[in-house]
C-alpha cells in the first residue's frame, strides 16, 4: 500500500491476502556460486549472507525435487573439467514438458568456450541426468550442448492452455505454484471489470498478457 501511494499515487481499494505455497520443494530456479580455492576441493553452493564465502550445498530442500540433489551431482563433474576456473556460476531452472513432467536446465556461465573434451564431458553428464545443458559467455546467447527432447525449455499454464518457452537467463517467477495462482487471480479480477487496457508492468515472459 505504501509503495503504491509513494511511487504511483494510487490507493488500493482492496488488499488481497498474500498467496502462499508449501515451504519446501517449491523453488524452480536457483543461482549457484562456484569457487576453486588454491588448496582443497572446489565448492559449489550459495553465497553466505554479507560475505563472499561460498557455502557448499549438496542438496537443497527448498528447490523443486527436479533440482534438489543436482548441486551434489554437479560438483564432482565440474571439478573434473580441464579448466574448472573458467566457470563463473551456475543457474538451475525447471523446464516442464508438454505432459507436465519436469526436467532440469543447467546453464554454466563461462569466461571462455569449453574445450572439446570438457564439452563432451558436460554433454555426457546432461544425457545421464536427462537435463538440458547450456553454456554461455558474457554478451553471448546461451549455447545448447545437450537437450533431452526436441522442444526447448518451457513451463506450462494449464488453465490457459499455454506452454511458454524460455532461454536460460530469462526471468521466471521462482515459485511455479504461486505463479499459476497469480495468473488465475488476475484473470478473475479482470472478469469483474470493464477495463479495455491493462498494463503488465512486471511480466517476465508475459505471464498475464499472454
């Protein structure tokens, strides 16, 4: 309410209750930091709050089950690369197939193209995991090294009969269940009014407008 009043000069007539979901297994995207120390094993995990330190994570219960154990499986494979220091960070996202099943999307941010040996090792890991695998350098579009099915990554809005495709790095709402409920709620609100123009001010891939 205060933000709307201060930024837009608007006063909401009704404040809806916040949408909530289960506390675990809900998050469909994550960004993992990668650190290769001078001594000791490389670390894959999350940045510690207020620090540049990386806290190793093998399993994250907040993540969607498709992603939850992926950090622990990724770390030894990434550590085995010929140039592990070329890796900056890792983005994980859940893609939904047309039948609703989920697949992981792994996006590796690199400072240089992977060597042929590393590219083959990465693709083999993705094939075993049944995951999409992309690599990308700063200023370049992601390059797909492996896809488990012909269709590009995407997510479904079943109530609207839509599957929206995305590229790694695109903005998605982190909570898929809440995202679907938000879209449904907006549709219900709009059905009650005679508005002809709607501003989709923070849409990501176009959830509401589409």
